[in-house]
């Protein structure tokens, strides 16, 4: 190995450490806050590992603030938005890929990078007018603004890289376009569908802005519920950090187990469509 390659590897690892270390530090500090009593959280100099662990913080979060209700709300909103986005996005991605509609792909990308707040105000007025405000339906529908472009963009990349020979053979045998899509294209695109599902779940589960505006008292999702634990009168860092970790844990585990598929999906979705 040459000196240039060694210096390149050192520079690479140094860059990785510089980029990743703040996130790791914040996560470790939040974990430390969640297992400490308030007297330790307020101590100076700060204590990273306490003498006594306050596991009661997690028990208090699970017992109070209707955490289970908000968990099921998040599960319903995320599951429904993900399922609907797959039902819409997978056929749309296939159609755009097979028609070589590159301009449509660019429109999808623009819709993906457009801030969600651009859609929030008109949709808020519409939901208020039809009487759905405060229910779970507005959150499910508006989450599609985030999840559908993700699914379509990823599926365009996968369908553009799948071989056309099998589809042409099925067409020669008399299969219709729908039969080709259902029995030939979909089985080949299962890895892409899995990646689209994972990313849709992550983006929907972590969404905060839509929930805080559209949710009612009984239809809050977990990110909004954690935010509502913050008050000006009293701020308990231990339960707050414990709640934040409980909200983050499902997505964190999903990301850790599916990191290879996520990277492959992002790469495939960025190969073509320009």
C-alpha cells in the first residue's frame, strides 16, 4: 500500500469521525439523561454515568401522558400512509420507468424536496372545511405528500435497471400490461419495494410538523407527545429523554437492520431519471 493510499484512508476515517461524532455524542448524552435522577441531571460538572440509575423514568413515560394511545396513533398513521404510498407509488414508478417519462421523474423529485410547510396551510384549511381536523385522516393523507414521492423515485430506479427481456417474452405469450406488471415486474422489484417501505416508514414515523398542526388532543403522534412534555413551569430532563429514546428506538432498530437495503435503494433511485 502506497503512502498516498494510506493518507487517503486516514483522511477518510478522520472525515467520518468528524461527521459522526456529534450525533454519537448527542445520543450518548440523551441516554445518560434518561437514566439519571433530576438532581444528577442538574449537577455541575455534568455526570455522564450516575451512581444510581433512574429506570423509573421509562416506567413513568409508559404509564403517563397516554403514551400507549399515542403509540397506536403513530402506528396507524405510519402504517396507513406507508401502505397507501406503496399502492400508489409502485405502479406509478413502473409506468414512469417504462414510458421513459424523465420529466415526470423530475417533477416527482421536485415534489420530494419541496418543504412540507408549502402544502400544510392549504391542506389545513381544506381539512377544517370538510370537518376532518383533529382526526387521524388528515395526518395519514398529508403524510402521503412525503412518502409517495420517495416510493415513486426509488421504484423508478429499480424498474429502469430490471431487464426487459422477460416482459417482452410475456407480451409475446399474450400477457396484458397488467399481468406483466403483476407477475413479472413486481417479483423482480421486491428488493426495491422493501427499501421503499423502510424509507416510507422512517420518514412518516419521524414527522413532527404535520402532527403538531393537524392532530387533536386524542390523535397526537409520538413526536408531538414528546414535544408537549416540555413546559415553561417545570422541565424534567429524565422522563423527556426517556420518551425521546422510546420514540426513536423503533426507527433506529429498523435502520440498523436494514442499512444495506437503504443505501442500495438510495443509490438505485439516483442512477437514472434525470
